[in-house]
């Protein structure tokens, strides 16, 4: 028995990061940032991957880490989603966050699919994108 090509394509898409479409990567990141701004550590924690949740243990510990290490994420003046880089089982979403004082901060959010939903699996500071000397 032969599988129709469309069925094989559908199965491949379900196993790839691109399949998680209910909320886009940008939606998930924006929702987490909105939750931080609303002081809702439980909601912000819900967007983290199980690995990150295990690392911090509680929403409160996670919220304190963000407050102390990434204060610009709690109340950004501006967000700019720059590009995405997919590498096998994860996608990096690179973005610029401008804080309230006008300073730009550049990050790569590592996004993975868990049970069909995008989850944040790490956030890394990176250098400015697209600038050359």
C-alpha cells in the first residue's frame, strides 16, 4: 500500500517546528513579555519550556531572575522581531528590545515545540543585528 504524497507531507509538517501555529513564536514571546509587565509570574512561567520550568522551580523564582537579569523585558518601550533561524528541533527568534531610556538590547529566544505549542527554551543576549563597521 502506498501513502499519498500529501499525507506524507502533512506528517512531516506535524513533526517540524513550523507546525505549531495556534500561537506564533512572536505571539508567545509578546504574551510572556505582557505577563511580566502585568506582574503575572504564573502566566509568564507558563510560556517557558519544561526544562526552564525545572531549572527555576517556581514562577516566583523565574520572575525574580527576569527582574534582576532582564529588567528591559518587564516594561519595554519597543519590540522589533528581526528574523528567525530554524535549526532542526528549535527556532531562534532574534529581536530588539528598547528599554524605557531608549537603549537597545538584542536577544535570541530559543523556541521549541512542546505538545504542538511554542515554548521558550532560553533567552540569550546577542550583538546588534545588521550593523557593520
